[in-house]
C-alpha cells in the first residue's frame, strides 16, 4: 500500500487543450531531533506544443529545497537549494542566497520576510513561491511530530488528553493559538474563536470525524484516541 494517495487531484479536461502544468510537492520528515521539510516545484509543457516531433513533456523549471527546522522552536537551522532544470546558465548562482533563511521562524511572519529577502531580483521567482508553499506544511507537521514522538517512545496506546476545563490558559493558547488569524474560520474576532475562548470544546475536524466512522470508532472519542 502506498503511503499517500496517488490519484490526480487536478484531472484533465478532455474539452480543453492543456498548455502548462505546475506541480508542487512538499513533504515533512522527522530528522531527530528536528523537522525536515522537503519541497519541489516543476513546470512542464505538454508534448508537441513547441516541437512537433517531441513526444515527451518538456520540463522548463524544477527546483528543490530542504529546510531543516528546530522542533518545537520552529526556527530554520539548515537550508539546501538545488536547481535540477532551469532556463539560464546563471540561474543557480542565486542558490547560496537562500542561506539567509537560517535563523528565521517558519511560523508567524515568514511569508513577509521571504518576500523581503528574495522578492524580485533578490531571488528565484519559482524557489520563492515554493518556500511560501512549504511554510504551512511545517506548521501542520507540529501535530505529526508529536504523534511520531509518542510512537517512537513506545506510547503506542492512545494517551487521554485533558478536557478544556482541565487545561490552563497557557495550554489552551498553545493548542490553538498558532491558528489565530490564519483564515476566516480562525478570525480572532469570529464566532469560532469566541466559542473556544468561552470554553466550548473544539469539534473534531471533518476528516477525523469521517475516518473514525469509517473505522467503526466513536467520533466523540477523537480527542483521547488521536496521537499528537
């Protein structure tokens, strides 16, 4: 069984001529004691578009980035940038410039700082866009790192979590504070956040609720049964 689904998340439309394909792939790895975020961006043109006799897709950009991130501080401690395919001989000369990422937090303010450091002639357009796609993966991997640590230390049984009433204000903030103002649902002045502040338990995510049902488990037990 594959680790991830391999179906096409953007199926072709037989009524339209495809002109270009941009693909982002970002994965998070545990690299003790840190978190490794590995990303790639690739631009391709379809066969025959530019050269009639060419039966293969034509790759015009392919950049790869590794970010090693201290956990749980979420500070970048290592960077590797590699250009696999690029249009100009001098494109790779900018790769060392991305060492300026070292020391930055991958969490709040990262996108703005990336634009400041690498926007326009200060970087590679495609690599900078890739970095902006990679940052949210690091944040989303906090839960996964904790789940992995639980599994690696032998806590294979699910560890019951505290209820909202049992948590201190600091614990509550740590649980959901990083999501604040990241989207319309987590608007600090919105209804969802106001309910959390009043002590209403955070409902299970829809994906978790459905998976529990598929497994014949009780969705109401998601908080105590899920690692992380």
